């Protein structure tokens, strides 16, 4: 008997450590006693004992139960409902929220029918820490899922996400083909292998990133996927589907303009639309779009113009490795003393220049390295300031080494204008002809 009492004492002690509150209720009378005082209820006038557990808990629930869970808690403490649960299962648990001292706390309610079937034990356990851990784990899991479906280079959805998306579309086609309205656009970066082989993978990566931005900006209401090294897929939906012909024409026109001016990515693209009569899968539409894309790719290749990323066809003498090394060396020295300003340096023999990456990002320029950069920079200059800027450039081309400081407005990538203070210089060759033109731009 002594051992039994000791065992019961240990069980009771264990329960006090596990639960934050424990009530022992007489079923017939409703009398109850709280054996583990809940410190969190301090100051709320929650009684530690009484004569009608069920009605008193229901009445006091509004003092501390979250409004969204109040109805649940009131029903939970309905005597007949609780007895029905416990006569069937002997135990029951549920989670709800309390608002204590201004803080939301998640609590686990646990109820148990005693062996004498005359008493019930109701317990409360604070599981806020457990809930937070699960919440963080779920966030980490969701983040991992997103990362697994995201292309690291471009930030858009990858081939894994594309495969999953195809499955959902195929399910829709199988269930209700008459309600499916979508199109597929296949895109391919022209001459990516040549860019990687001749200019390096950093230039190739830039071509991929800028192609991604171009496609996403054009089809901004549809999911875009990078499904291969140089391949992108757009699944046309909603407004983009309705305007598909205009948007495809816009993409092709911009790509062709980029090819002619070497001012941006060159993209071959093809489109196909789901036909509910002849198409029984996404794959059928995808294949037609792919064939259209290759036809467009061949058309682009037949044009004797080299892409912007190669950037050399119109130059009489393309810049060689040694000249580029000299340009980089001087640019580095200029960058070191520039402080917070933007730096630019142009090799006038080849009209090849290098610009600060911060300027490229802030003003939406094409690249850190550019041929004919002045033509692209002029597009950013405020029309009212163009004459001021042009006079300074003309002075450089005429061999005037003393370039006066100029002030003009230039359009940032977000469409706003910055006031630019530019101080430039000219370095001449041994014959006195301008060879390098560079300077520092301070933007307000």
C-alpha cells in the first residue's frame, strides 16, 4: 500500500511538471478543484474551485480565450458533449489560443475520463514554444521547396517547377478540355555557346539574366520557366493569352532591334495555342511552339548581323585582349580615386568602354562593357540638356583635351531623373589624337 501511494505521488508530480493547469471534476455535481494553479491566469479572477465546472468555464472563457476560438471553447466545455466524447474514447485533446497579458498563447486542452467513470480530469498545456518551432520548421520547409523550384541564376522558376506545372495542366485538360485556354511560347538565347566560348561564362550569364528580364517584362501576367541552359518557356494565361499576338510581336521586334544595334539580348521565339479538338496534352502544344521557335532561330541566323553580346561586327578593328587589359587597368586606377562617383572609360580607337556596375544597375544600362556606349547613354539624357551634353562630346572628338565640367539630367532605371555632374578627361596617343576618354559622374 505504501508503494502504491509512492507511485501515485510520483505520477502526480510528473503531471504537475507536464501540464500548466489540472482540474479534477465530479461529473454528477459539477464540483471541481484546481490541483495545478495556472500562473498565467493570475489576475483574471479564474476560480481554483467551484460547484459547476462546465458553466463557470464557459462564462469565464471570454476573459482570456482568443475571439476566433471562443465558440470552440464554449462547445468544448458543454457537459453533454464532453461526456459523449469521453464515454466513447476516454480521452480527447484539442489546441486553441488564449490571450494572456496581451500575448497570444497556444494551449493544448486534454481531458480524461477517470476509471471510476464518476470524475473527469481536464488539463491545459502551454505549447507556444512547440508551436513556434513547428512554425519555423514549416517556414524552412516552404523556403526549401521554393528554392528547389527556383533557378539560381535568374530567380525565376526552374525545370522542376515546370514539370510540376505541366502535370497540373494535363489534369485540367483531362478533366475539362473545353475550359482550358492557354498558349506556350518557347524562347532561346541566340549564340549562347559562342558567347561563352569567346567572351567567357560571365558574359553568357549576363545574356541569360537579361533575356530572363526581357521575357518576364513582356509576359508579366504569365509564369516563366528556365528549362535549359539557353531555353525559356512561357505559359500564356489571362491577359497575356488574350494579347498573345501583340506581345509576341513586341518581343520579336525588340529582339531584332537588339540584334541590329547590339544593345541587348537576341531571343528566338515560337508560339502555339492549345486546341481542345486536336491536343490531348501539354506536350502537343509544347512541341509546336518548339518547332516555331527553331524556325525563328534560323531566320535570325540568316541575318548577317552579330548579337550585342559579341559586339564586334561593325567595328573596323575589334578590341584585342591587350587593349582590353590596358583599359581595365586604367579603369581600376580611376575607380580607386573616384570615391562614391560613377566611373567610365572609353577606348576611342575601338569605341569600347567600361562603366561602373553601380551605374549600370541604377540607370538600366546594357552592360559593364559596351561598344558605342555614348549612343545608349544619350537615350537617358533629358531632352532639354542634350545640347549641353553633345557640345562636350563634340569637343572631345575634336581633340580638346581640356574637357570642362558639365551638368545635365539623366534618367534612372525607375524613370526618375538624377542631376549628374560630370568631370572628364582625354588622353591622346603619340600623334596627338584622342585615344581614351574617361571621367567621373556624381549623381544627386
